[in-house]
């Protein structure tokens, strides 16, 4: 799959590039009727909301842990009266809002919104697989090696979106260097 222009339904079977980008609910409605398409659309909405909730929760937890360990501002560890990491939640919401504003300004569409996190996930798989290959020994290296090879095959399709991952990696390295200078 080309991450620069992903089809929404994943089939590449609708005849043209424009039709390949039509939502699955529309495709199903045309074939099986409106109520089936509505059911697919509702299921997709629930799946997207659940995925988004899980993603945001994990990002907030990551931000809080990074703040605790000195890799991000300590303010991210602050909690409200109920014990919720309110500063980290507000930070994630702010970053998300800036991302949406960037989409409006740059006129990014759904394909770009899908490609950016997909590229970041791909990069995470590459780095984690490489770490697994380095840390494990013997036959245990086989699965991380296979994972790395499979991710590497599709990496070129991420194109310019890889610059975002490179920028994040640079920021992490610079933060690590700064942290070492501060800690001595």
C-alpha cells in the first residue's frame, strides 16, 4: 500500500483512484443496501472512537512517564484533584488542535492524516525490531529480524512523511543531549 495515497477501503478494486478513496460504507451500501452501509459506517465510527481513546490514553501515559523520568517537562506529571494527569491531557489536546490547524492551513486531506501516524507507527516498528535484533540472541533474533525486514519493504512508500519521524528523532536526541548537560 502506498502510504502517500491510501485507499479508504484497502481493495484498489473500485475502478479508479477517485473511487478507491470512497468510504467502505458507501461501497457496501451500493452493493448490499443503505441499512448495511449505515451499519458499517456506525461500526467504523465506534472502532475509530475506541482506537482514538486508546491512542490518546497511551500518549498521555507516555507524556507523564517522560516528564517523570526527565525526558519531557516535569509539569506533565501534574495531576488534578481526582488523580487524572490533567496537564498531560491538556498538552495532548493542544498538540492535536495544532495538528488540526496545520491541516486546515496546509489543506491536508484524509490521506495525509492517515499517512502521518502510519509512518510514525512504521518507524516505531523499525526501531523496536532493530532493538530486538540487537538485544536478543540466537533464534530469538529471528522474529525481530523478520519484523524489521517486512517493515523495511514498505518504508519507501512513506515518502516525505519520513521527515516527520526524522524530526522527532532529532528532537529526542537533542533532548537527551540537553538532559546529559543538565545532569552533568
